[in-house]
C-alpha cells in the first residue's frame, strides 16, 4: 500500500516514534521506520484507510484499549495496562501529543481573540508550560490589565526558576522564556498596533534577552549557568 510520508508522519506521535524520526536527517530511514510503524498500527487496529488509501486514527479502538487499561487498574492486575508494553507506550504518547495540540489550539484562539479565558483553559491542560502564562500576560497588557499581566508573568518566571533549581541551564531557559514572551508581545501588537504599553513591554523584554545573551552585568542569570 502506497501511503505518503506526510500521512505516516501524522500518525507517528500516536506510535511513540516521533522522537526517532525527528532525530534523523535520513529520509530513507524515516520512510522505513514510518512503514514499520504503519504496519504495526494496522496490526493493532489503531488506524484505518479510506478509499484513497489515506490513514486515519481509529478513536473507537483507542477508547476500547483505554477501557481495557482502566479495567485492569480497577479489577484486574491493578496496573493501568493493556498487557502490551508497546501498545501502552503508543497510547501514552498519543495522549501527550493530543494534550499539547489541544492546548495550543486554545492558546492560538485566545491570542487571536484577545481572550485570556482561553489561555486559562490552555494553562489548565498544561500548567507547566510557561509560554501559555506569557501569552496570557501579553493579552492582559493589551487589554489594560497591568495587575493580571504581572501575575501571569510572575507565574511564568516561577516555573522557569523551578526548572533551573532542578538543574536546568538558567541561560537556555531564560532565553526560551524571553523569546516566547517577545513573540507574544509581537502577536498582540498585530491586534493592537498603537498600544504604547505593549510596545514598552516588548522593548523591555528585548533588552532583558540581550542582557542574558551577552551576559551583561545584572542579567537574570548573572552568577548562574
């Protein structure tokens, strides 16, 4: 069956193989792994094909597998499992990817509409993602809620600090946070191009990022890796 690489790649997160493909620059290897993943998914009835040969995920089968796992946890072995380690890994990976995708969709809608409530829903889905807090903060700046914006930014920074305290690189993590914050300001400036407060906050974030990048005195990571 001739299935395009693009269609295969869309299924790979479910199959817990995305990381392998992303780490490989060899298209031939990606094709091979994708083909193996596709065959395996078919054998587990995780995917089906339409009349044109395009694969889609069988949500009914996934729900059935999840019911098996829940039953084992409640009434069987006590473990949340189908009894198939590879299948459990695929289901877990699919759930994570779906969670990220759903949260991103909420965040994108919130940014486009200037609706912080949609960012709250994204944060509820993925509370450890500081980018959502920064996006909410940028919306609140645009909407004139300085107090709410400061609270959102503070939560973002607290999440980053926890990662640093856990052994993460201060410089890399702060760069990630500040770049995301700058992107969020730019996004809201499309909506509010004459918003002076947004512009001021953007300039301040760019200055902070430059200080971290250049290791200038007083930067957020001074004295830390």
